[in-house]
């Protein structure tokens, strides 16, 4: 499989069914940026280094498909705004066949 489907709800509440390639070493933050689902400069501010939480998403369905949260991601979310129990950083969710069908919502920008 080369492409997967992900449902992403933007900050305006509109849901987008997007196709993401699994062969380009992308992460969810980069997919959101490539589809321009968040205003320029409000997502991935740190460039995907898990240092700003601007790419925070809420996992609505498919959390069991994700790899376990790492220490850096956990530490950043402990300092972020609008964190919920289903929060993850989009830059830490790598696009792979395992996450096909994932459903997320982009968290509000601080």
C-alpha cells in the first residue's frame, strides 16, 4: 500500500478526507500543512521537533493504531494549552499503513 486515508477536522470544524503517502517519510503535521488545513504559521512552528505543540491533534478514532507516546512528546504536551486525554503531536505521528483510517481534529492554536 502506498497511500492511506485519514480524516482530519480543521479548526473551523470542517472534516477533510485526505490521502497521505506512506513512502515519503511524512508525519501528520506535514500532511496537514500540505493540504493547507491550518493557517500558515499556526502549525508546525518548530518544524516538527516536538518543541511547540502547535501541531497538537485530538485522536477521535484509531488511537490503538498509533505507536506509544515518547518522552519528548509527553513532556511537550504537559506544558501545552488545550490538552485533552486524547491529545498527540502531529509531528510525532508517522504516516504508515498501520494508521490507515485514523480520525483526528486539529487542536485550537494558543
